C-alpha cells in the first residue's frame, strides 16, 4: 500500500522554461497600444448609428523596415540615394522612413524635400518614374504634428516598377508643395485632395474645389467633419441629421 501521491511538479521545477505563446504576446502588445479611435467613424459630436459604437481602433507605432527590403526595393533606394546626392541632398535628410508592407515600398518624404525627390524619381534613368497615378489624402486627427497626409502612387513604365511616396503636414500648417510642374496629372488629384481634406498644395495653378460646390464650408473627408448634420433632400424625402436618427446601444 502506497502513501499519498506526491504533487506533480511543473516544467519550471524540472528545470524547463515554459515557452510563451507568440499569439498571446502579440495580443497583449496590441492591447497595450493607445486607442486612436472609437466607433466605426470616430465621431464625437453626433451619435454613432453604425452599430459599431463600442469598436476600439488601435494604431501601432510606425517603424522603419530593416534592410534588406527585398524584391527590387534595395536597388531602387540605393539609386534614389545616389541621385539625390548629385543635387546636394542626402537620402537621410529627404526620407524620414522606409516601409515595406503588403509587397509595396513606401517612402515617407519630408515635405521640404518633396520636389527634389519627385524630380529625381522622374528624371534619373535608373528610376524613371514617369507617371503619377494619383494623389490620395488621409486624415489622422490623433497623430499630433502629422494629422494630414498626401500619398502619391508612382509608376515606372520603363522598369515596370511601382512606388508609394507619402508626405505629412500638421493641421496647424496644412501646406505641401504641388507636384503639377513635375507630374501634370496631379492637377485634378491635388484639387480633389484639397477639396476633401483641406491640404493646401503650394504652387498649384488653380487650387479650387472640384467635387463640392464652390460655397461649401469645410472638407467632408476629414475625420473631424460632422457625420451629416445637414438635412438632405432626395426626390422629396428629407433625411434627418444622424443625431436625430435611431441610435443603437
């Protein structure tokens, strides 16, 4: 007859260290990040009628990608650095971050060097980004000092390569140099970005509204723009502002 069984010892008692679960660690790191937005649209002055009022959106810090970037990205970054050096601009001064994600290379360019970077991307034979496919506006109201962003999508027909260039500007000084003289296709796109986001493109030949009426107040794609709030009439029907509609708890 044996006595009471000894309590079983864990891995730590046997000299083994438990391996942490990577998914659990990633989840804890994610939950520790600052909440940047609540609800589907982040509105704070009107009711959230989307049904996602309890949603919490967290934005991780933007970290530069380490070398090697992969694909043709290293070759392209080196070519741009060499090209900028010919006009007396260092790559580190002009480009504050390089990020590779989802198979795309994004250069975060300081706005004071945007014209130099864009001209070298177009004119240097090793780069030859002949086309700017569009300009997109982005508004991050919680990103202090860089609330507004302009994103340029470039294409090199010669080398069959693509590149994203992103520039930031603070709400207090929403100015970015216009690229119309370098890429004429930016004309209407910069007007649309100003119309919807309020980003002012210095040097644009005619920065006027292109989608909204000329007398429209504000820039409706900004995240601090009221969700509705203006009675809308459509074929005789009147739609009340969001704060007067049905609310979801």
